């Protein structure tokens, strides 16, 4: 519990930092970000980003998912049925991964000079393209090409576009991953499918209300999430599925108040554990 709460101490400490140190931290992270852009040319940058993303996915696929072992084929997969292969966590995982890719790629293109709407549309299309290529790769392994995975990807890309292109919605809504590696995931070798350590969730932030932005109420947020346990071959937990609601501390708002940009960006997409109270809405 102490180790998992250490980030809270760090976050509070950041808020007490001298303004010069905060400025230096933001300047350093911006310099690193500008360096990774490689070029400020929008079209060239878009090509580089897409090729780099696809190359990393392909490298992971050939290393961990046995791509190329079978001829291209498709497979019909269940969604959240109890006897499905992952209890539905792969579907929420596809949704989240496409959402994250779309948001990151869109942000990089806006940094290269594209407008909010242009970059948001580009990000969503690029995220969808990358995950479609991933699905084609899966089609050459035992997983098979799944139209259900592709549908989850489409939902993630669409939501990424809609939330980003409307900044007021972005003020209220975050889509996040909570992840703490399970003790046995190394037996499987692939932490991207370590679903028993993951939760995928949507958070509604009270800080989105302008009248509450600087009040204590802005530190409150509500969450709805899903997770499954015990479905991987290396899992030792019994099988279970959970749809839950939670109320907790808005780390996204705390990070915004700290004025450390890298923390603000992090907590929009990542949810540390033990910062909220949850109750199952449904489980089996």
C-alpha cells in the first residue's frame, strides 16, 4: 500500500515546488517532445509517426503473438460472455489502446501545426489504421482476424475524436487504464495481455464545471470501469468479471494544479490504484 501511494506524496511535493523548477521541468519535457517529433513538416511527420507505430506493433506481434505462423484467417469471438477467452478484457483493451494511440498521434500532429479538428481526425484515422494492421497480423496467428476486436477499435477511435475535438467534453471525461502487473504474468511473457492486472475505465471529473474548478469539489471524480480476472493461461486467480462504479481523488485535477504538464498528461490516461472507492454494479 505504501509503495502504491508514493506517487501521491510525489505529486503533493511537486505542488510545493518553486515556480522556477516547475518552469524548468516543463521546458525540459517540451524539448524532449520536440526532439521526438523529428520534423515539423506535417505530412512527413504523419508518415513517420504511422510507420514507427506500425513497426513497433509488428515487432511485438512477431515476438509475442506468433504472427506469420498461419495463413490469414478470421475467427468469430464472443464479447463479454463468461466462457470467452478473456472475459471481455481484450475488447476493453482494444478500445483503450485505439483511444490512446489516436490521442497521442493527434497531439503530435497538433504540435506540428495542424488545427485541433484536423489533428483529431488524423489521430483517430491513424489509430484505427494501426489497430487494423494489428488485426491483420493476428489473422496470421492462432488468434485470427476478429471483426469484434475491430469494432472495439472503431469505438475507441471515434470516442478519441469526439472527446478531443470538443474541449469542453475533454474537461469532463477521461478514458484510462489501471495496471499493476500480476505475479505470474512473466510466465506468459507479454504484459500487454496481462488482463488480470488491468482495469479499463471512464472517469467523469467534477473539475470540468467552471464554477467548481478551484473548489474542493474539483478534487472529486466518478468512475465506471470493467475488468476480468483469471482468464489467462498463467493466471492463478479464479475466473470473475466485474462492472464497477467508483468515486475517488481526481489526480488529473491535482496534476493540473501542480502545473507539471507531464503529470497532467499522464493522469488523463493512467489510473493509479488505491485512489478511489469502488463497488460492483455487476459481477459473476
